[in-house]
C-alpha cells in the first residue's frame, strides 16, 4: 500500500483564529491534492474543524511543544505566526519543505503589519506559488439541528474584559429585539452563564432563553447557521456568522475592524470608534472604542439588516451607526 505524502498545517489558537485561515487551508488542499493534510490545533476545536472539509487528520495540541510526530512530514505549513516558537515546533518534525513567513531556515515573504488576517495568510501562500482566495471562507452546515431555529442570538461572552460590552446595553438590545417580535436567545461559555442570565433578566427574557454553557461547539455552529441575526462582540462566534453568511452586528474594541472584521460584502455591520481605541486585548475593562458604541448604534445597525421595527420598539431614531474606519 502506497503511503501518501504528508502535509502538516499548524494553527494552535482560538476559534476565530482558526476560521480566518479556512481559505488558506482550502488552498493547501487544492494545491496538494495527493497529500494527507493534517491540521494541528487545540483539541476543543475539532468539532468545527471537521466542518472545513478536506482535512484528513486532526492532531490536538496544547500549546506548541511537543507536536505529535507519527512520521516525518513532507511539507510543514506555519499558519500560526511569523517564526519564533511556532517555526521551532515545526522544525522539530524535520519537514522536507517549509512554507511560511520568512524565519531562520524558512524561506518566504517578510511578515508585514496590518491587513486582514484572511488576506495575510492567503498572500503568504501566494508568495510560495500557492493561489488562495480569501473569500473561500464558508463552512459546511452541521448535521446537528439548531437548538433555536430562526432565533436572534445575543452573544454576551468574550475572552477578556477588553471585549465585554456592558451587560445593561446587551439587555437593552435584547429587549428591543424581543419587543420587535423576535425570539431572542443569549449565548456564551459556561463561565459566562451568570452574565448571560443577567442580560436575560434585565432584558425581560425567560431563563430558558439562556443557552450559555449549554451548547457544544457543533451545536453552537448549528445555532448560528440557522439564526436570523447575531449580535456579539469581536469573538469566535462572530466568525461563525461570517462563515454561514448569517446577518451580524459585531462590536469591536481593542482589535481593528480592518484586520479582524467580517467580510465587507456580507450581511454584516462592524461597530467601533477607532479614534478611541486603547488596543490592549488582554485588559480587564472594556476598551474605550467599544464603550463608545451605544445601544442606539447597535439598533440602527440591526434596523439596516432587519428593518426598522426593532428600533422603533424602544422609540429610538435609526441614526447611521459608527462603522468601519475610513
């Protein structure tokens, strides 16, 4: 039996970080059709990684070292970072060919600041002669049914306080959406369940509307794929909305919209006030660029996507929202 050549691609980060390299992974699949493509990333991401398609093996890792080494890869692709620990981790596998940004022992283009992450990794591959389309970002729909088909999803969680819009503002948005006749559910991680319950209580929702902590990753993907709208901060669930072309209003604080925002040609609105950005993604309190986004801004963006009913429900005038920096 002939053993196929092996390609290992590394992206051991979080959900949104994985989803922005989906176009790059698809490009690798097309360019190396006879290779066994192995994705190395965090184990908890396996359910959504299976929705990308074209991945033959999944190898979970915690951190970067040591990476699993069932056999020497013919090709190693660094989709994780520009050299440093990630390059060293892949070097330890002794690959025959290295694809990534320029680093000691790694031929390739120099890392450049700015630009959208999807475009960055596609451009890196193009510099190695591998065509990649940044718009090739859609995921397969999960076979699992949505726990709330057609609902409006208000996702209140974020990894750090810098990305947490105030609870009372999420609650005001949820109340307006409910008054506009929409079924509203509130999501987040298990650690964010108390915050989600507070949003539901303040927004006049039943505790049964709180799904935070009760959905696995595939179930969350099914929920977003079948949702009418997502309102969330800049976090992984927003990238799921991009991957399913689910209308979304995404609130940005420390991260630039032009680097991490949803596709501009999709049914999405990205809200921020970039002039106020502090830019520390690990701060314990909300970034000023996020705090400057008001409930009225969010409802105006929702009205653009869904109609004015949710705005008039609270007697708010639908002014143009603060959006992508110009």
